[in-house]
């Protein structure tokens, strides 16, 4: 399925929320009146693309077809999709080791992403990156890494490049609550604030850095509070509410495009699975009841589906059609990945250095 080119939202069409840009929870607005009906359905579609893709990944894991462990975004889809849909296709984006959801939300092809997970030549990185190192320049995805916090300076550099080139792009930078305690976070935020770089720093605070609770590791209850130290806006949103994240990031994007510099948006979210699928750590740091409550009562896809139907601007038949389309797309992605060949051994020596266009034609 070919996704429509993503157009950055017009700030005039967005309710920016409270005038005060200081940290604090932006109350989720159940009213969808300011969200175009087609955009609302696209939000659900992209959340479902992430969920179904990763459910297929679980099946491949149990079948022994994955060459490595995977870090799943199941439970965090609303924060990812809301943020990415507030940007344009040409805007830059950096992800992290929990990596599938970010390029999917940005509009990347599922077949090439799945091929990458299986280490096949048809993958977005020709099978050499794998699950934690996805990059897709066609949708602005600059890359991801298993090194915690490593994308933060990359995003800052992308913001600097956009500023120097004057091309109007911004960079959306995803990172977790654990990465917010890395030194490079503070260095990058300070530089971006001083130079007013067009970067939106999006913290997916899922409450845990592997198995360490955020409130045991972080001196403040909200990562967004740290924005005060750099003289930039910081806001906290309900990360299970796709429109709350969308509105907050759209406001930050508009600010960045206007030359007013970076912002921090902190999305309070939750991962339903282990830090890496297959690990057996959960009983050591969180109880089954906690996970059960979040997955039963705070599933972002269930919450948004209920809102869409209650809103009355769509109907069950259209949502069923969207689900069917996504299921077909994921099935075809797995088939494409399985049929794609493994890279030739000589490929290990390519992409190490810059090569002129057509060098291997």
C-alpha cells in the first residue's frame, strides 16, 4: 500500500493548548472537531501498522527466523504516530533502539523494513542494519542505534544543517527517559537552545530504563522540567492519546520552523512487553497487575478507536476496511522479506565510506 505524502500541518488549524509553555500535563481533549476525519483515520492506520508489524515480528521470533532480539513499541504507538504525523515527509527524524515504530509512523514501507529485520538484501539497509539500525531517507528517517542517547546529537546536527541550508526542515528526535540522563542530552539541548536550532525533542517516557524505574533514576518527576534550564518550552502530554501528542508536537514544529528554536515534548507512555522481547526480567521490577491494567485500560489503539466511533465522523465498516488493509500489508511484508535473498559477502565492504553515485552501476 502506498501512503500519501505527509504534509506538515498548518499551525492555524491546530489548537495549541495553554498559552503557558512551561512544563505541566496538557489535558487530553476528547473532542476531535479540530482533527480532519481523514487524518484521524490515518492516525489509527499508522498505529495499527506498528501493532500488526510487531505482532508479526513476535511470530517470526518464536519461529526462529529473526537473527537477533527485538525491542517492541507495542503500547507506545500513540506517542510515536501523533508526533510523526505532526511533521512533513521531508522533515528529518531520528529514532532509537526501540526502532520499528518510528519509521513506520513516518510512512516507511513495511516490506523493506521487515526484510531488514530478517537480514535480507531487500531491506532498507540492505540487510546489514537489522532491527536496531533502521534508516530510510525517503521518509526523512536518518537512522537509529542501539547506543542509548546516540540519536540526540545526530538530531541536533540535522537541525544545524537545516538551519544553515535554510530549507525549512525540522528534526524530530525520539529518545527515552533513560537517555534523558545521558550527558549528551544536556550538551545537545544547550547547543540547540543557544543556536535556536529547529529540533523537537520527543521523550517517550515509558517509566523504565530497561528494568530501572524512572523515578529511581531521575531527579525530577518530568523530563520536560529540564527545558527550564535551557530557556525553551517543555510540555508533558498523555502519550496514550494520539491527538494530544499530535497537537503538542505540531505547536513545537511551528515554533521550530519560525526560527524560535527547540522544544521538549514528553509523552507519558508504557511498553506492554519486556525491554527486549524474550527477556525474563519483568517479575524483578514490575508486577503483572501493573502491565495488565495498562494493556486493558490504556491501550492507545482501543482508546482512539472508541473515540473515532463516538465522534460519528467514521463508521465500523471503514475501520474494518483499514484493519483489513493493514493485515494484508503486513502479510505481504513478511512474504517479501522471506523471499528476499541474503546479501552477498562482498556487501560487507560496501557503505563503509562515501561512494560517488553510479560507482557500482
